[in-house]
C-alpha cells in the first residue's frame, strides 16, 4: 500500500500499523525506541499519530519491494 502524503484525521496505533503494513506491536516498539514523533494522546491515553508517522524511513523493519 502506498504511503499517503496527507491524512485528514489523526491515526490510531492500529490504523497506522495497517497503513504502514506492520503490526501494532511494531508501532509501539518504534514509538518506545524514539523512532516516531511523539504522538498526541486522548483523555483515555490513546496515542494519535499524524501523517508524518507514515514516512518510509520511520519503519526500519519494513523491507523494500523486490525489483
């Protein structure tokens, strides 16, 4: 799935994981390792990521497509 350049709504961990083709656990790992921009949090402490979290180098475990 191509990386969208703009997303009108903030992304939850699950939605970000689905768009980036990684698991939610991977998103949380990358967040904890400081590889993602600090997300906004809701009153219930859910993380909300902006579209910049989808930029390709942010997910180092993602393999490039075969030539």
